[in-house]
């Protein structure tokens, strides 16, 4: 089974660069789906809660009607259609509010702002489920092991929160771990007070019950996984991967932990591709994975 994690994820920029978002999230996925199908292989493709409009009064089921509000969500929905219609028993795995110990994400942004600012204002009327990338990686591995029928699946951590709730939890847990030296006031504000180029769904909690019934991956509350991730910020780097972003890095970590090469566990992955390009020029990103100096 081929696993596709690459995407154009700059949600607001996509409003002004719709062609780029469609090229990466829609057109390229169609090409990949056709190539994988011709090779007789299955394709597992990551998608997003942004395919929904946020008007539901319950968690979204995989079969619920989609209605994206943004160029990003529209481009991702186009990619879904290619996987479901062109790939052999293609799998779409939707997730939401993803964060990790590396890359650009809400947790790391909040930690930086909490160190730099005297106070913060965070949106309180958008509801979803913060989801640790390592948990998604475990779910991907579980789906590959099970080999379920083609279709749409959902995976997030358990529970729900607003961005404000999430920010407060980040500060509380970071203070306990010594990742922050002081607390700053955090003020809840409505989305109207923080306008963005792209419209976001006001409610994008995903129903993951069907996927949880299929896979062995543990489903944990988002705050539990937040604590684990913040603990990981104090863990030395052992593995280095490049090219797939923080979800891909966590997938490699999970793969290594479940194979002979990764015996022993207790490792941490990071994606240094962007930093490496900055040092060595465009087009020279690090694309290898090694353990203790040995190439895999």
C-alpha cells in the first residue's frame, strides 16, 4: 500500500494561490492515484476536516455531505475524489488540528508567542479536536495492517476543544514541564475579531468510531497526547528524516518501532528538510533516514 502524506497546507495563502493548491492537493493526487492503480497497488491518502462547512450539530461521519468553505478545503476534496474513483480500493483518512514536536503547527506557535508576548488573544468559537501526529501515524499503520475496504475513514484524538481551550492547555502543561518560565493572560475572542483570508468550519469534530473499531492503534484524549508531545520536546534527537513533513516523520518513527530496524523504541523523529535547504540551497533537501550514523 502506498501512503501519500504530501500536501499544500497553507490554508490562507491558498485563497490567493488557488492554482498551486489545486495542483498539489487535487491534480497531483489524480496522477499519483492513476500510477498506483496501474501498478496494482492501493493508495492511502491523508485529508482534512476542512472538507466540511462546520454547520453540523454532531461529530461528522465519513459519509456525511461535504461542503468546503475555502480553496484549501476544495482542493483537498478534489484529491479525495481521485483516490476514491481512480485508485484500486483507495483509502482516504481525514484528520484535523494536527500538531507535533517539529514543523509549523499551533502548539509550537503558541509556545513561541507565550515566550515573546505579554498577553494573547485566541479564537474561542471554532471547535475541533487537537490531534498529535504520532497518533495519526499509528492509525495509518493500523489501517495498513488491517487492509480495510476502500473508502473514507476518520482519525483524531478523543475529546474536543476550542482554539482558546487548546492554548490554555498548552500553557498549563508547558509550565509544569518547565518549557515556559511564566504564564501570560490568554483572552478568548470570537472569530470575527481575528479575520483570516480563508473561512474555517466553526465545528469540525470528526466521528472516529468506525476507524477505532478497525485498528489496534490506541485512541487517547487530546490532552493526554499533548502531555506526551511536550515531554518529547525535552528528548534528544536520534532519527532524522526528510521530505514528508511532521506527519511523515512520525509515520517513519512508528514504522521503525514496529520493525527489526527500530527495535528498542524510545526515539524521536524530526524533518530537517527545510533547514537543510536553507543551508545548502534550493533543491538539495535531505532525503535519507539514518540511525546512529547507519543509512537505512
